[in-house]
C-alpha cells in the first residue's frame, strides 16, 4: 500500500500571498468565510483546518502596514465555533508560548478538544520581540536565545496539566453519590526557569488526551524542539531535493527521543494554481503573482531587504544603486521573514545583477524572486506532483494555502482530491472521529 | 401595564444546588460535551430570554473559602466558558451569550479579541461577565503574584480591604483597556482600495497607548471592531467596592438584594442602564412541592443550601409576582440561577415566561438581532472618532 497523503487547509493569512483585490475575495473576519473554507476542507476529507496568529499589527517605516489583509479573529474562539459546523475536520490553531500562561492555554485547548470531540491541535510558536510585548502585561521579557527554552518548558508544563486527570476520574454515579473517583485529581506542581506553579487543573481529560502538537521552526533548535515534542512539523521546503533533505534531517532526530519515524509528520506549506492545460495554469499563475505583488507591494518588499525608505523609487524602474542599511533597527516589525536575509548586501548585489542581466524592473524582480506557487498545472499534474513528493519522502503531505478567501480551495477539492483518491493515496472517508485518527497518531497514555 | 422586564439565566453545572447532579433529569456525565450546553441555551432561546451567562473560574470548584477541597461528592471540572459560548453561537440565532472570564491573571489583549470574536461568530450577541479572582489558590496556578487568603469572615480587615481595592482597581483598568481595544478600529477602517493598493485606511486604526499601574497595552487590537461596537460588559456585585466598579465599568450589574427595599438601595448606588437581581430558583406546580424539592436535595447533600443570592421556592406565578414587585424598586431585570437543570430552566421558559407574557411584562418574540438591541442599548459611537466622548 502506498503512503497515505495528509492535507490541511490554511486560512489565508495577512501577507501578500492573499489576494484581497480579487473580485472573488470575501471577508477575512466575518464568520461565514471561516465556515466556508472549513466546510470545503471537510467535504474534501482534509486532515485539518489551520489558523495562524500574530499578536501585533505589522509595521513598516513606523506605520501600520496597510497593503495586505489586516485583522484576524481570536484563534480559540473561532475554532470553537467551527467545531459546531464541522464534524470530523481537525481544528488547529497557533498559540504563542511567550504571551500566555500554561494553566490558561491548557484549559483552553482541553476545552476545545472536548467541544470538538477530539479535533484540537496546537501550533506552538514562540516570539521574543519587545514590539509584540508592548501589547502584554510582561512586555518583551524574553531573550531570543531563551525562546525555545521557554517553549519547551511551557509545553512540558501544559503536558503535566493535560495528564493531571486520568481518563476515568469522573464517575458521576447518581445512586452512590460519588462524582470523582479521587478527591485530589488534577493536582500539579511545576518549577523550572520560567514557571513556578502548583494547584489543581480544572478540565478533566479530553478525548485526545492532549491536543495534537504542531511546530513550525526551521532552525536547528526548532527542528530539535519538533523532534522532541511535536506530532507534525510545518516546513517551507516543498521541492523534491530540499524537501527530502529536511525530511531526512527531522526524521533522523526522532530515535534519540524514543520515537518512530511515523510519529512526526512533515507537512510543507504549499500554494497552487490550477488550469485546464499546463499553459493555462502557467498564465494564471503569472496573473496571480502580479496581483500578489502590486507596484506598491514591490517597493515595500524591497524595503524589507534594503532596510531603507524606498518610497521615492519607481516600481517599474531599476533597482536602487545604494546598498542596504545593515544597522540593527529594522524598518519592518512584527513579521518573522525580516530576519531571514542573513547577508542583505550580498543578496542585494545578486538581485541587482539579475535585474540588469534580465532587464527586470523592481516589480518584475520581486515577482521572480519571492514565493512562486508550489504547484502549477492541471489537476492531473498537480495530483501527480503531490503524490510523487510524498512517495519519495520529501513530505508526508501539505498544508495548502489558498490565495483567495474563502473560495480558494473549492477547485482543488473538486478536481485534485478525487484524483488522489483514485490513486488510493488519500482517504475517501474519515476512518475515525479524532484528528489523531486522521494523522495516524497514537493516543497518549 | 408594567415596563417589560429582562430575563437572563445563569447556567452552571447541573444547576446551582450542589446535589442537583444526582436528580433523575440531570446529565452530570455530559457536562463536558457541546450537546449539553447547546440543549440548555436552545431551551433558553425558545423562551425568548435576553441572554444566558456561563460560569467559569481559573481553578477547580471547591466548597472551602481558602483553597481546593478533596470532596468527591460534588461536581468538579469544567470547560472554558468563552469557548462554550462560541461553540453554541452558530447553533442559536437570537439569544445573548455572556460567558464569565477572569481579569485577575489574564491578558486584556486576549480577552478583548476573544469577546470581539464571540461577537463576530454570534453576529452581535456577545457579552462578558467580568470576574475578579481574589482566590489565593488561583494565583498559585499562575505563579506571578501571591494573594492573601481572603476569608469571608474577615473581609473588613484593613489587609483584606486593601487587597480587594487593588484587585478592583486592576479590573477597572482592564475593562478600560478591553473597551479601548474594541474601539481601536473604526468601523470603516477596511477600505480595499484597489487604486492605491491599500487594504485598510491606517488613519482609522488607533493605538490605545494605555499605561497604568498594572499593565501597559499599546494596541491596536488585531481584531476589527466587533458587530455591536461594544459587546455588553456585565459584573456581579455584592458590596460597595464592586458596586463602584460596576457603576464605572459595566453596562449591566447583577446584584443580590434580600428584598425590594434592599434592591432599591443598591440600585441607587449603581447608576448604569441595567441592574439585574440574581435569584436562585426552585420552581414547581405548588409552593409545597418546590420547598420539598429543595429539602430533598439538602438532605441528599446533608447541608442546608445557602447562597449569596436570595433563594426562591414556589410556583412560576408566585415568582412572577415577586419579580414585578422587585422591578418596581428600580431593577430592570433578573438573572435567575436554576437550582436544577434542566428542570428549573424549563419551568422558567414554559412556566414563568408565559405567566409574565399574560401580564404584559415580557416579550413574546425577539424584537432585535443583537444583545445590546434586546436590552434597549444603542450601538455606541467609537471613542476615537472626532467629537466622540473621550474615555
């Protein structure tokens, strides 16, 4: 039997992948949009629905960034509501381990798992920037080097809370008057560098025991954290060679934690454009890229590398001849990607020579160098690509990110999913009620 | 004909009497399911009640004032109330949903967006019961501060008064921050202007820049202004410090008078649009049956049940008499705490409500689609708008 593919639907995010200007684009905040995407994903038998989170509105040049979608709901609250309009779909949310406390987060996830009959998943993220901290009691208290320590200890603490109620703790026998088997249930005491807490947890054990744990870090520390604690890892390596490298690297870390290769799923994020012919798909993909990168957006993205105000430049003209500003203060705040360019001056030179050689404007260059769609083709070629990547161990499945809210997954659900099902590599019915069932994960003891 | 009164029901466990879980109609093994809460809220909605509240706390239930107990004969364990409300929202359409959320150990930024999101998923039916936690054992779950053990017998000691003042001062700042965050987006901030490529008009988003003794919050919210603008803020109050808090921060207060005169005095201290009295209710076809019902539960529990609120035992018609009598003292409504679920809830929706309707004192159908609307409150102007009231 071939490897089975796992698929998730990412609610379109607050970056320029999401094309809000498309005539089909709906609200990013009204509940109907969340219902629509979740129900499409469930109709297509996806493993789970996924919500990202950011706890401070992004800024660039000291002003709120206004070119992309802005505004999101509270993660827990919208997922709990989605549990009412779906029956099998996993409900995964990003929750920050820096600006929350374990007792509160554990009771929210345990509650969500109860209210969804075992479909909750937690994407554990860490942040440390004082910028986001300005919205919270403790401010930006964490040093960057401590972020995985905090996350590891946070997760370990939450696990103790999830495990503090045995599955059979509640008896509720009306005749004998015994409600609890043991009057000290839920007791915990945890002391480490970040947490010093003790008492009684107040949510009895949930259907999955613990929520499914997702992790998205790409650094060595992030991969190790995932190998130690996560059930699935997001990655940004969706191509065959890069994907295989990442896949092997993550899976080889598992035995050290006494874990099997199957106990951690590797799920790269992926975008897609479908067409009736390969040529039509390529044309549509080019149109979408131009929608994603307007002239104004091109300048803003260029500023993120240059770290300078480039508002005076023409997006249809040549790249700036000055070099990036490599001082510590960064023009863009509140996004993870700004730290990815380790050597901005070298990248800028590369871009400049590419633009000159290929006669590319600023906008052309940005379109060429950023976030091209992962899968472009007919439903048949896209289904084949997805299956090849999974069968060749570049991934265990994909987190699909539609570029239009909320209907951007419809075509994929209607055309690609049936082809995967015909190949026998994707479920035609859910095999169980919980997200652990969908992902083939064991229930924690 | 009297002014119509407003009715809410406080949902808690299998009812407010601690032995109620042992009754034949109780569903104690379903307390952690969505179906349980959905059934109750739908019953309340069938009775055209204004709203339900859902109890919560950041600790395990206990019968001791000073910390957790080890009892095995009472309901223990619960779900997060905001998430219960949200789970029920898509399955109901008119009734207000008012979960309890604690301010003492939580982040105003998180609660603000949670209640705003509840308002989105319910299309304008969200409220919030603000809860202050003075419980030392709950503080221990967070490990960020220690609180003195506040014994109900010595709440007038200077140490206790000072601690309580501090907790309510923090709550006052907290509600202020939540309210500013709700207003931190103007209603028309999302412009989707294709010509300039701008999704929002950032001049219509506002930093709230709150800087207080307990926390600082910069803003704006990550969630746009909710459908009601300002979801309903409510608080339970038993004494002068919380009365002052409710008067300054809430749209609606729940109070616990012992009789109509007492109610009149309390109402004078809380000059806000709505003051509801809380009442624990045991309802039956005859007064004697209602008393017997309470006695049987007290016997089962080997304790005579008492409450911070007055306890009513009687028929729906007698309860209607009492509510109208107390209403004349200035109360605008009542939050009824069913002693037994679902029995006393059903007696409210199918007994009390028709009785009040016959007397012209309660709606026969929902007249508004938002919770504020049901309570006769307009959608407030944004405090950050030019010319609006500055908070």
